[in-house]
C-alpha cells in the first residue's frame, strides 16, 4: 500500500491529539476531545482557579504591558500565572489574541484595555452560559469597574519603574476619559512616555485588584466594596430602565464625561 506525505502527516496529527488527550483523566479531557471534532461548543466554563499572589500577577501584567499593551498585559498577567499553577486548560489559550484591546480596542480609546483583559479573565474563571454563573461573573466585573472609576490610580508601583507616576481618579471606565483626566492632573501629553508608563502601572493595578477579588470569590468571601455613587443613582432614576425617560442604559459614572448633575443639570 502506498502512503502519501499528506496522509502520513494527517495520521501523525490524529495520533498526537489522541495521545495528548489520553493523558487527561478528567471530564475536561472529553471536552477537549469533542472540541477537536467541532461538535459541542468546546471546553465549558468556568475553568478551574487557584488563588494567586496579587503582587506577582501585578508585576507580570506590567511586563506584559510593554510586550502587548494594556489588554494583553492584564489578561496575560492573570492567565499566565494560572498556566504555571494549573496547566491545562490554560495552556491552550493564545493570550496574544488580547492585543486587539490595545488603547481601548485598536487605539480607538473606548473601554480601558486593562479592564477589557481583566473582565475576560474573570468570565473565564467564574462565568458560563447559565444565568447563575453569568451573574457571579458580572458581580465581580461590576466591582472591578466601580473600583476603577472611584479610586485614585494607579496604586501599584512596579519593581523597576521608568518614571514616578502621580495618581488620578478617572470617573470613567473609558480609555479616553481615563487618560485625559490623568494628563490634566499629571501635566503630561497623551502620547508621552510618562503617560505610557502610567498605563503600565494602571494595567498592573487592575490585574492586582482582579486577582484580589477572584481570591475572595474562591474563599466564598467576596462582597462588593464599591457601589454606584448617589449622583449616578440620581441620573439613573430619570434615564435608566423603568424611569420616566428611559433613554439610556448603563452603570458608568455619568459625570466622567457629561455634566456634573448637582451643578449643571438642566431644569425639568
């Protein structure tokens, strides 16, 4: 019987896949095997988690920022440690895909890339298709966003900083507003090396806080520490779901981009 080079390569690939999956003895191995055929949706969520050292994750995220920017840095900072501590299934994620989130997604300056990457990690670890899993992941994510809007950041200083960085309060999860508010406080340009370093510190800070709340979730001790401000709740009472106007939706700090409600709100 004559064997073609293509046939040999195909058979070798099937053998390698079967050997690799055969070494896994958990239900995860079945998910991996069926994922290769394209029949089910693949590996179900949530994925296993082991408590991580927030300081180690933060430092790795800072290093990751200078390799692939904010979204990649936050995601790789967390997932990279889980890859070391747990192995499969985390070894299967091409974390470089998260480079898409650089500068608020391809430099568009929408959602902060660090929040984007961290939120993806949160959902991978705690979320899923089921409503109850989704609600858990969303609760952790909302806490992360409220913290980001309300705290003076960055609050993590890397081991070998390039510059000294001042803190600012973003009052928004948007890259544009976060950067602009910091530039106003720090007196540096948006495309300066200092601003880039600031975002490196910020990426590390976001990854660190994400692991802190993930660790609390793993201990079954997580409770939201940051709530929507009274000003935001006031805005939502008129503009959000079930209100008289119901012309918007969202849980962001309105004053970060729009008027300050208490001083410039138009009269009814």
